[in-house]
């Protein structure tokens, strides 16, 4: 997960002429490419559908539901996961499957 101290890294890739033309028409090509790549690794929240906010009644229901779950925070990405996701992990430090798979260990 990036932090405010991370320096941007330039990455390039090959594209056919048609795709290059489409990308060059975008007002912010880099932001579009970043969003497209991240959407491959992450999915929109099924509750807020990627909006980042929910109506108060849904937020209250979700809080009540999660209050009954024991959650554990991933030490890399800081997302909270049900404690059952940490069951069987060898380390005392919890890394979610995504961070562990991509060796985001700190």
C-alpha cells in the first residue's frame, strides 16, 4: 500500500495504435490507467457500490453486524478482515491473502 512518502515510479507498456489513440484522448491518461489496474485487484464494495458512503440505516445495520464479528487488521493494507481469515496463518502478524500473495510484507 502506498504512503505519502512513496515516490512515483514511471511504468510503460506497449499498446496497439487504436488503444494508444483512445488513451491520448483522455484528459488524465495516468489516472485512468491507475484506476483500471486497481480495479483488477480490488472490487467495489457490494454495499456502497464504490460510492464510499451509505445511507444511515444501512451504516447502522452494518455496524451492528460487524460488532458481532471479531476483526483483524492487515498490517500491510490496513483493511479489516474477519478473524477467521487469520486462522491457520503461520505468523503472529496478520497479512491478508492479497498482501501475502504479493509479498507486501513489511
